[in-house]
């Protein structure tokens, strides 16, 4: 299963032609892509009815990645935040089956402390049985022992670009889910990706993987609108690589969708 999309579903006027038809921005976006990352949940809570409305706006095979609140990751820094985690999960659960994966992005200064991190992840795993991806940014997280601890808890480590250390460029942790988060390079959030980079990404997304169930690729280089362009290009390249052959015959049309 391959999911390609952007961090947010806003459609600038310059991209309107790629998203024909009526409806909200989300409805138009979801006719082209099969996934989106909700970033606004990082900054503020959303009402359960808002999540439910979003879920009703998209097709059955569409999936949402939902970013966990900064109150958990940045303010409380994973300490004593059970109430905040539960409130967030109750809200996001209103996406129903269209909730694809939770994204936990950590502040750059948050080092791996097993006495804090592992109890937090254990508690999160008890509360949520679905897919979880973690994007750490402190160098202490990029060790084999940490990868093993994440894998034991069913938590994937995000492959991020730009990578703060070489190991950060490759997914790790839970091998059932791979989550690529592309922020733009060399200028984060601003720069587009060259065609040769997108071609390598397409190859990476479509390569066989015995343990991998889902691969996500989310473009976060949204500042000047390059995320949509890059996602559209990558989607076409994945089609050319024959992504549909990687889908279960019973699930064709339920994961990566062809455009048009």
C-alpha cells in the first residue's frame, strides 16, 4: 500500500487545474491523492465533529496522517501527558477507518531518555492499536538500540529530509510502516525536489518489502506550493513503476490510486 500526499490540503489558484470539480479543497484534493497529513492538530485541538466531517468528505480508501499536539511533544515533552493523549485520541478517532497513522514529531532538543520515552510509548500503544510514526530530531535517537526499542513497541521512525544525521534519511523502527517526510532541500519548506530525487523516491516506494505493509510519502515543502507539484510528479513516477502490482488483488483501488 502506497500513500502519497502533502502536509495539508490547501489548493492554491495556480494548482486549481490539477484538482477539477466542485466541493471543498479537501474533496477536490482527495480525488487526486489518497493521503494527507493533518498538521493543524499540532497547534490546536479539533472538535470530534470536525474530524468526522473530514472523514465523510473523502472516499473509503483515503487515509489521514494526524500530527500529535505540541502540548504533548514540546510543552510536556512526553511527561505526565496521559490526559492530553487521551483527549487527542478521542478527537482523532472520529476519522474512523480513515485514520491511517499518528505522527509524533519531537523537538530538536529532546534527547532519547529511556526512562521518559519508553513509558510514554508503552502508554500510547495501550491506548492506540493503530500505526504510529515518530520523527525525532536529536542525534541520540539514531542508534540501533533505539531502533530496536521502537520496533518492539510497533513504532516506526520517520525517514526525514533534510536528514540531521545520515541514519535519519532511512526509515527504521517498526518495519510494517514506512513514513517518508520531505521538508524541502536545501531550504526547508521552500525548495522543490529535482526530478532525479523524485525518481529515486519512486523506486524506493515500489521496491519489494516482505515485512512492509504501508509506505507513506508526505511533502512538507509547502511555503511556495512545491509540495503539490512534487507529489503529483512522484505519483506519476510511481504509476510508471507499476505500483498497482504491489497491491493485493482484493485491494486494488483501495491504496495507491491512479489519477484521471
